[in-house]
C-alpha cells in the first residue's frame, strides 16, 4: 500500500526539524507494509518568497489529495507586514481542510522531570490532552476591523461547532481516564455561556465520563499548580492556543510536544505546538523532538502503525534519558547529532 505525505517545512527552524522528522520516519517504516511517498510544497513565508502568497493553490490542492500532512512551523519577522502573512496562510489551510479538532497531548518524560520549570514532585505523572477548537471563535469571527483609533475582533461560535469539539473530547476521554474539563469564561462571555450549556448536553451522551467546568484564568493557574489533576481539557480556539503553550513548557521546553489536527473525515495534519523560533533558526540547535513525535503521532492516528510509533517514541525518550539533549534542555547536542543518535537506535 502506498500513502502520500505532503511535507510543509515552512520557515525558521521548520526545515531543520522537518529534515530530522522525515529522516527518522523513513527509517522507522522501511520494513513496513505501507510505503510512504513524500511530497514537499512551499507554505508560509517560504511560499510568499517563492510564489507571492503563503498558501498557494497547488499547495492546498496537494494537501487535499494527501493521506496526511506534516507541517514544521511558519512565520517570522521578515513577513510580519506582508499583504498576506504566513499566519493567515496557516489559518486558511486549517479552515480549508476543516481541521476543527486540534489535539495537543501533554506529558513529561522521566528524563525531563528535573528540567521542568515546575518542581519535580508536582509535575511527575503529568499526562493530559488539550483538545483545542481550531476553525472558529475569535480567530475567524466577523466583523473584524483594524483602524487607527479603534480595532475589534468578533468571538463567534455556532452550536454545532461547539458540539462536535466537545464530542471529540469525550471520545478521547473514553480511551483515557474518562474525565473532561471544559474551560471557558462563562462568568463574562456569551460564547462561553453557550459553550457550557452544550457541554452539559453532550455529557449526557457519555454517561461513563465525568464533566467539570473551570474558568480559563483559574485553569491557567491550576496547570502550573497541579498539572496531574487533568485528563482531557476541551476549550475554544484562543484559550486552547494559550493554555497549550503554557502546558507544553512543563517538560522544560516548547520543543518536545507534538500536535494533531483532525476534520470529521478528511486528511489530518501533524505539527509541533511551537512556532518557527526565528531566534535560533539556521544554527542547527533546534530541538527536533516535537517534529519527530508529530510524525509518530501521524503513524498512530492516520495509519494505525502503533509499533513503529512506539519505536520512534522510545528512541527519543531513551536518548534524552542518556543525556543526549539539545540546547533548549541545557545540552550541547545539535539537531543533526540528535537525529543521528535516534537513527542509530532505530537500526
Ligand atoms: P516560538 O514557539 O517560535 O518560540 C518561542 C520560544 O521557544 C523561542 O525562544 C524559541 O527559540 C523556543 N523554541 C520553540 N521551539 C523550539 C524548538 N523546537 N527547539 C528549541 N527551542 C524552541 O514562538 P514565537 O517566538 O512567539 O513565534 C515565532 C514565529 O512563529 C511567529 O511568527 C509566530 O507567529 C509563529 N508561530 C507559528 C506556529 C506554527 O507554525 N504552528 C506556532 C506558533 C508561532
Ligand atoms: C499555533 C500558533 C498559531 C495559532 C498562529 C501561528 C496563527 O500559535 O499553532 O498554536 O495561534 O493557532
Ligand atoms: Mn500557539
């Protein structure tokens, strides 16, 4: 069987970590029944430079025809004032592919416990999933306006958009510890009041699971104070963006956590939680683990290749336990040397 993977390396450290991720992916699947074919396309700032726009038509078409998409990261100071920014390209891609469910698993490998900014006894055992709504809310609501003296955005949610993401969270919880925390700001926002009502309704469909609500400010505090308290967190687009960056640094760096974005039935996209890290781009010091684990998440969630995914993940955790660490984790291992170390383990 042949599967086509569209590769969007993007900007900044994107191409560096993508090279690492794809190299390791190829090695891990070389004896598998599924043969992967990789097709690179310009996206983000790189596509603005090459084609004049962040999401060229050919790139979108290739994504629509792919079996899965790997994305590095996009953006950077060079394109901040572009007519269409790389970030707008990313939002347009998510919208066009209907990727409403962004899954961001947060855990802290043993090797990284001492490197966490949170005390080891508090962070040990952290294992939760942020389920972020990705194609609606304030990122997409109209009207929006940027003037000299006034600016506004619109936070808007339709009932069915809320229902499907809450359902997704419960489905994920059913395979885990069966607890969903819905995060909102229902003491202030109308969108959150509707969100909370729908969450209660959806919970009735999942009697084996429990539902709790928490305001976003308080949830942000609890992620640092008691990160082991969570199982599945479900929340709207903007809150999910912020909370997942906060959570993703529990392992000591943004550079180790992957994410998956799913639609109802179409192609899925896999990318690190972090951005293009322009401050360290081109130096061969980026941590590629986030990208490598995004590739292994793809093997699990798009192709049901759990053995291969296990091998990749174990190799990464083992390497980190042996002290093979990139600069963000206090080590001196380069991106390419880390990749070599993982390849060696996969032999
Ligand atoms: P960032 O996530 O790129 O970087 C934040 C900090 O984390 C930086 O100090 C960076 O060096 C570090 N970091 C991130 N990933 C790392 C890795 N793999 N290894 C080592 N260190 C790592 O966030 P930012 O600086 O706010 O944004 C930079 C650009 O990325 C902006 O243009 C932003 O819009 C874009 N961005 C893109 C995505 C995406 O492509 N999905 C996500 C977030 C931000
Ligand atoms: C992310 C990023 C994006 C977002 C930006 C780059 C548009 O921060 O993927 O988390 O806010 O969704
Ligand atoms: Mn983000």
